[in-house]
C-alpha cells in the first residue's frame, strides 16, 4: 500500500513524458529482463556496456528516438512456437492478396491456431513517449500498445481475412509493456510449452517475457550505443 502511495505521488509530480515512462516500466512483465539469469549460450545476457546503457535508458536518462527492428522479437516468438511443437512459418502472405500485394501480413503464421484456422501474428514496436500518443500514455498504462494493436488490425485485418487467416497483432512498447493481444497469446503459448516441458505454467510465462524483453532491451541498448559512436 505504501509503495502504491509513493508511486502515485511520483506520478503526480512528474512531467507527461516521465509519467508515460513510469507507467510503462511498472506494467506487468515489463521489468522481466532484470530478473533473467544471464546465459550467453542461450542469448540471455547483456554485455557490460549494453547493460550500463540499458539501465541509463530504463531510468529515463536517454529517451531520444531510435529505430528498433522487430526481427529479433519475431525470431524469439518463432522459436517459442517451435518448442511448443506448433506448425509455424515466418514472413507469409507476400503477393497473395489483391491489395498491397507486396506486403506480408504474417510475421509468423501458425497453422490451426484459431479453431482450425491459421493465425497471422504481426509484431510491432511502439514508444509511449511518441508525441502522437503521449497525451494518452501519460495517463493510461499500455495506451501506446493498444493504439498500435488497433493500427495493425486496421491495416492487416482485411488482408488476413482475404487469405482465410485470423490476425493477432503483438504490440510491445519500447519499455517492455506488451499489449492485451500479446498477453493472451503468450498465456496460451505458455500452456502448450508447460505441457511439453513438464514445467509449471507460471515459470514458463516468466521465461517467455524474460526472453522477449531481454532481446528488446539488448536491441535498444545497441541502437543507442551505435548512435553515440563518433564518426569514423
């Protein structure tokens, strides 16, 4: 209770950008990367300079814009699906629809996910500090992820429907707060993995978010470090 009161006081005394940051980092599973046991062999680690930069960024000491590709998250989700023994493929749908034929509505396609129907997972990364969403994200945790989900459904939903697929947008904010669609998907994926691994579902859920968010944080730290390199 006391912690919640202090957090509320901190929010009330912060700027809109700081409030958006605080709400995002305090969201469920956003800080999961901090409790991951380092394992270079499994890709669950940060180099010392990456860790220092990640902490600096996590504390809001570096919030400047950067380009973060979603491919690492796609590959992590793909591996999780494979380990769950799902029939899965990547980058599907190119040239199969009449409109915008060169787009790929499925970053990941899972066969038979939705009552026998394939589902297209469409990953996207968004920032709660973006000026277009800041007025909402400074008051509502997850507002940026929710808006990103809606954009993806609007752009890819009709293409997936034309192909006979369901569409699930997996949106994550740069501070590790995933959208509702992602939480629902990861919960179901964790159920499959728990069976195959003979592990408690709660442990598998923690593993999923830990893997995904440490990959996200690593890519952000590397992007900041690359930006700060002096020109050669």
